[in-house]
C-alpha cells in the first residue's frame, strides 16, 4: 500500500469515525428496545424513524389543502429519535374519549421562548404495519387467539404488547364490534359503575376477555409513554413535566382514577388540567401575547369544547388586578355525553332512512360505512358550495359494483340533521328535554337524551347566572336571566364547519340581544384538533411562572350526606342533611378541616357516606349544613367510604373523628378523617365499587 | 617544463578511498536501490486488481462480469456481504472487461416490497385492485362512474398520506418559459422542434410531478407483503 493510499485511508477513517460512533450508538438503542423484530431495518436507523405521518385522519385533503397541512406538519411534527441527554420537556397529553394527542416543548433552557411540537405516535395501523400518527385513537381491541398472525401486533419497542390499542384496534373493531373497547373515558365518570372491574366491552359474549375502564386508560397512557421513550431514549416521560387533561365536568372520583392510572404506569408526577382551560391556554400561546388585545377586563369567555364523544362547557372571567389581566374559571358545565360522533351517526341514519324507504334493509356494516362516508361528505358540503354529495357504499366482496349501495347527502339534509338537530334556534329559557328512560335500560353509558347543544348551553348559562357575581368588573343587566358571555372560544374538530360556528354564535347572540347586551365575539386563531394537548404542554411552561395562569380551584362544592337526628317515621327514609366539606373554588395545595362536627366511627368497620356536589352554591363554606335544596342544586355522586384500620385499636372501639378536605397540587380532591383524640388520620376513598 | 610530468595515466586506479569516493559510491547505491523499489512497487500495483482492498468499511460488493455477449440488458446480481460492524455505505463496482463490449448499462432492480406495500395501501384504503380487476364491460357507465368516485377519493388520500407532491414547473401550463443551457433533462423533457442550442423557449404542456417526501409505514419482520388483501370470512 502506497503512502498516499495510507494517508487517504486514515483521512477517511478519521472523518467517518464520529459518524460510525453515532450510528453505532443509535443501533444499540434500537436493538435494546427492538428484540430483533425489525432486524433488516435496524442496520439503517433511518428506516425505522422514517414512518408515515398523518395530519388528521379525518381531513379529506385535496391538493391545495394538502400543501397547507404539510407546512404545518413540518412545523409541529417531529419523529426523529432524539438521543441527546439532559433535556427537559413540558409534555401535555390530551387523553380524549376518541383520540389521544401528545404535545411537548423543550424547556431545558428555561428561557421565555416556547416552541412546541405534536408527537407522532407510532402505532399499528393494521396487522404487521406500524405507522406514526398525530392521534392515537382511544380504542382497545381484544383479539381472538387465532385471529391475527403471530407477532403482527408488534411495536418498535414491544414485540408482544399486552393490549392492542390505537388505529389497528379501531380498524379491527369496526368489523368485530364485540371485541372493541371504546369510550373508556366516559365510563370513568359514570356513577354507579365500578371502574376497576372488567366490564368492557359492555355487550359481548362471555368468552371475550374484558378489561376495566381503568385498565383501558392505563393501556393508552402506557402506549404513549413507550412511544415517547422510543423517540427520546434519554428522557423518559416519567422525568418530564407532565400535564394530563380531563373534562372540566369530571367528578373527583374520575380525576382520582385518571391520576391513579398515570401513577400505575410510572407517571406519578402527572398533574391534571381541565380541557376547556387547556384550549384557552393554547389560544393564549398561539396569539403570542396578542390575547391581551383580544380580551379585556370585564370579559366573560365561554369555552365550548365539543369532542368526539362529549361536550364540555366552561366560563372564564377576565378581570384586572394591579393593571394585569387575571383569568378565573368561574363555572363548568355538566358531563354531557354528546359529541361529533353523534353528528356523523345522525347523518348516517338520515341517509339510512332514505334508503330504507325503498324497502331495502341495511346491514350493520353498511350503516358503518355510511357513517364514514357521511363524515367526509359533510366536510365536503361545509367546505365548498356543492349542494349534494353522492354517497356510495361498495359491496364488501371483490366485485365492487355488484350490490353497491348508492345514495346522496344533500345540503338540506346536513342542515336539517346537524344545524337544526344539534344547534336548533331556541329561546334562552328552553331546557334539554329529558324523557323518563323506558323499561329495562341496558347497562350502558348515560348518553345525553337531547341532542340540542344549544338547549344544554342555555341551561348551563342560566344555571351559572351568578357565577361571576364576585367580580366588580362583570355586571349583568338588571333583567338578565342568564350569564352573558362576551367572547366565545370554540374547540373540537366539529367546529371546522363554519356553518356550525355561525349558527352557535347566531343563537347565542340572539339571546344576548334580547336582553340588551352586545353580541359576543369569536376569539380567533384556535387550533381545533390539537389545542387541548398543546395547551396542556403550555400549562407546564406556565407553571414555571412564564405566563398568565387561569385561576379557579375546584369547580364545585362538595357535601357529605348525614342522617338527621329525628324520630323514625315508618315507611319514610330518614331525611338527610348535606354537610359541606369542600367549598367551591378551593385552590390547589390548600386544605381545611371541620373540627366542630364529630362523627363516631367504629374501628374495623367500613363506614359509607352519601356524597354530593354542587356547581352553583358558591357561598357555602366548610361546615355549612343544608336541610333542603333544589333538585338541580346538588347532584349525587358515588358514595365515599372510610375504614378505620385496627392499628393500636381494639376492634369495635368507637373513635371520634372530624372530617377535612384538601386539593392536591395534582388537582385531585382528597377527603380525610382526623381523630379528635390523637393524631390518627384516615383517607376517605371515593367509592369505585358499586 | 617536463610535459611528461602532466601526463595522466588513465589506467591508474586509486589505491585508497577518500571521502569523495565514499560519497559517490553511496549515492550510486541508493539510486540503484530506489529504482529497484519503484519498479517493484509498480509491478505489484499493476498485478493487484483495483479495489480489492475490501476493508471492513464496505457494505455491498457488487460483482459483475461482462461477457462478450450481444445482449445489452444486464441484470445485476447483488451480493450482500454481511459484515459485523456496519460502518458506512459504499458501493464498489468491479468490472473485468475481457473483450470489447458496448458500454455496460447498470440497471437497478426495483424493490418488490415497497411496491407491494403501495398496492396494499391502495387496496386497503381505496379498493384500487378490486376496481381495476373488475370486468367493466358488464357495467353501465353510470355504475362505473359512481364507484370511481369512491376509488378516486381513496386513492387520493393514500397518495397524499404517503407522498408529498410538487410540480416541477411553477408556471402554469400554456405559459412560455425559457430553458437555459445546462437545464436538467431528467426534470424537463423538450419535444418538437429541437434544433439549435439552448436557451430554448417553449410552451409548458405538462407541469411535471415530483415526489419530495415518501412516508411509507414500517412493517414487522415476517410480514408477508405479497398478501395485499387478506380474504375476509365473516363468522
């Protein structure tokens, strides 16, 4: 070998040495998590990283739209494995009823700059195929042993995941609904159901192995935790600032379950944030400081968040203190199981009725295909000026045309079914219709009976008329019958349809004008699909003192039911009093005790209390006893229970205790019993059993 | 003056070595040695075939022996040598030309897996194969058109989900543009009256398409890509 050749070789070696090391390092990492499954690809790290992305699986993108989504995708999408060490992130997880989204921002530097990304979540999309998508569908599929080829559900980090979740679960479940777990989140907030017992899928043969809503929630979190680790091998999610969003209407037990699920997958640092608040945070972040010009002192912002399965309402008051704008969440709505999916279903049933008029019967799979077709047709009608979109359901066999089902969806039908059906023009005094449930009700979710979102909204605003009374800056006209919002922020993919936004604003403004108030304005610039996760990540940043924080505390006052001391009346249940143990608006990190009300609890015996919440009684302080209340003032939640352990005590001994409550930094409510004699204290559990 | 005194006896040889002579002798020896070494090295490097130094820095060795055959199309045989440490990707093409032959054309064999995967996506999301394979002669235009909408929509979604497209010409079709000298003939195909030298001026007939990004899903090892649509049996 000549001298020149030698020199050349050395130079080549020298220059590629660093690259080799990097490649080697990355390879090791891939191998660690990979268990040789992706063997041919592992030699080239890029192959593994380079997976497809999907901006939104509902977006029907034509060429021009596509370009615009692409530019945003490059901005927010990051799927490159980041092996750097010592980084710290603020991560927000939108744990949705139908989709989960994870957003994050690098806050290592600790400066005021905030650049965030939405993580592409690697997931199986069909057997043996792994793709990266911005959303993880919140579905879990309990496959039969022989249903799928071996190893076909493998993920880059796990050869045999315990549960099949995400896109593949939704796809498989579409054809085999008896094995599909969906809407687990709605069950968490369903009184009268034990969320830790295996009850899902609710209607399936005994043979199908069931999971609890809690387990399903855990599975989604676990998947996102691992997907994160795959992309950030040196920055596990358990070491980042983590915010998980929950509906504002989640009761204390459901919040506790969410935190517990996070804790059980090692994410014990997670804190909670209400979804409408997250949407507002995202809007604040997006306006880049401009929000102070769009919102002013005395504003009441109404956040309307219509997700896939739920509608969540919140009111946020804008006040001024020492020249700085303050935001306070003053009210949240009830848990309404009514969302975008209902809209697509409504359209499908409209078309189904039309087809069946001719005597044809539709099979379930055809209805499902119609629902899918209607969703796309709806978007087309809303985004262009065509008046009718043909709907075609090809046959399932390899011959498409034989047995094809054909119909069309017209603008009138969409207007009727969606705008008139979900957003009817109603007077502000109208209320949601609730019919008595008939006969045997199958064990299922308590879906809203009235699809009229405007009626739910009217009820909410009227119920919360006094929500902002404490602020001098907010004044209602004298004859007002409801709280007048001055600004509206929409959230949820449903509001991509301009017609729906317009109608909702129309209805709201008609109520305001009728009571001589100015029209409410629409807060522009909201990111409808990803706002909740983005806002959650931003909240992690705000908590470091980097931006305006929405105050609020608990969105309800909580009461325990106590039997009245009175002579028994045969045939009448003893009357009960409601004793306030946690007032409205308790801030995170605060705790209070109720020393004057003593209870005798028997050691070793389980004691149960009835438990109530009120979203309207703001003036009750701890210790307030209510003898009577209006039906709509207090709503009963699952019972709470406490068992005094026998430690140092005789079984059967009566211990005198008083109650207390605390709101944790995480955002959950904790109830405790304190001994009056010594320093014994016991946690009062939210009953998850039935 | 005795001239004889100045006669030089050429037959005379020095009987003793002085320093100058030592230097001369040494230089002559070194030069001879260097000459021999250079010739030796030259001979070695000529006998050794080029590129045979296959260190561990090579991943693929593509061997190809072109025989004196009249066929121009040559299908390469790609031999992948598994190497313990994969360091860099470098292709070394070895060619031994035994007899004068037409300049060898190296054709790259397309990867079947990626093609099958695309067919899978088109079939799975858009029923593309079903549509193309269906006998169209027995159906009315109306029926075909109706189904074509579904297929079109689905295919468009598949394409947009997995590829990024851009036009090569930013101008509109029908516009006149000028192609400067050295334009990329792979990107722009000139047709018609091709005479003279660039710059050429002509009308854009087609704006061209270019894929700027490919995002195909990853697959698990053992995935049978040839199954582009499993048979479906409802129980």
